[in-house]
């Protein structure tokens, strides 16, 4: 549940910040007439995310066990790739998210502003698709449905509340630090999702080594115990892990986290001469008030 809460919080806050920046900017330049276009794009993005979630959940019914495991394994790997891309993209653009979005608004603001439907749809839709796919992979990995959905819903609700407070000028967040810390945690979670995807492909017979275990601590960490469930829900930890799963976990986690930390430190060093002090970039949309 904790991992899914974090997914919902991070992706939801990204979407909330995007919405805040879009709305605040058009209000600032006195183009309230295009606000319905922005909300239309946001609504379509939400519907797309829900549709993808429903398709992933119900689209595999009736398929053979091998087909289900194959689809689950492939999508888990795709989810890992998307989350990794998202983590590094936000690390690079968090400080200039406002400028990036305002540039898109200026580009499509002419006339009736119908292009803003596309801007809002693409900006928010990306977060929605990533959330739906990664949440589905997490549900598949844990075998539970209710707790992951509750965790993600609470995370999204928290993000919406934070977005409202930021827009109202009642809250300041250092976005660079927030996305750095949550990004590092999500890399750990993504490593577990990747490992589970490899296990699915082993179950389907596509990858070898299903019965070649690197370790089996099921006696010490029973899968149905509260701590076994906690480890499974947060880190996708499996008490019985094959050599291939462990290799995939290490091959992803070690270089990815190392590169992430390196880029994070480089970003802080390059920003320090210009800022001389930590900046909370979240209040940027408030300039519209």
C-alpha cells in the first residue's frame, strides 16, 4: 500500500502542478475564456487513464495461463521503463516545468485556444497512463486489489489537496528535493516490478530458470505474514527468488540508482551558482494571482 500511495502521490502531484500552472497562466494573461478547453483536455486524459486501467484489468480474462503470464511480464517490464523515464525526466525538468508549459500555452493560445485541449490532454495524460500501468503491475505483483487501489487513491487525494494549497498560496514545496527523494524510492519499487515481470515470463516458459532459486527465506518470511505482505506490497519482495530475478533486480537497481544520484548531484551543483539558496519552485504558478 505504501508503494502505491507514493505512486499516486508523485504522479498526482505532477498532474496537479501541471493543472495549476496551466490555469494560473491563462488567468494571469486574462484569457479565462480558454479555461473550459483546459478542463476538457484534463477530463479526456482522466478518461484515457481509466480506460487503460479497465482494459488492463479485464482485457486478459479468458486467456490461457501462459498468455496471461506473458502479458503480465511484458507490461511489468514496460511499466518499469516508463517509470524510469518519468523519474529522470522530472529530475531534469522540475526546475523549468513552468516555462515548458507556458511555452506550449503561448504556442496554442491563438484564436479559440482549441490547441490547449491537446496541451492539457498530453501533459496530464502522460501522468495518468504511467499511473494506470504501474499500479496495474503492482496489483499483479502483490496479488491483491483493494489495498493497492486504496493506497493509490489516498496518494492522488493527497496530491490534489497539496495542489489546491499551492495554488491558493498556502504551501511551498521544494520540488527538486521532493522529486529527487521520491524518485529514488520509486527506483527501488520499479526494481521489484521488473523482477516480478521476469518471474511472470519464467512462469510462461519464455525465460528459463523458474526452479533455480538464488534463495528461499519463506520459513523466516512467510508470504502470508504481516511483514511478508508488507515487504511484498512496498518492495515487491519475494521470499523465494530465482537467480534470474535477482540478476534482473541488481542489473537494473545498481546502475539506475547510481546514475540517478549522479545526475541529481550534478543538477544541484549547476543550479547553485544561479540560485545561491534552495528554491521552492512549486510557488511559481502563484505568480498568476
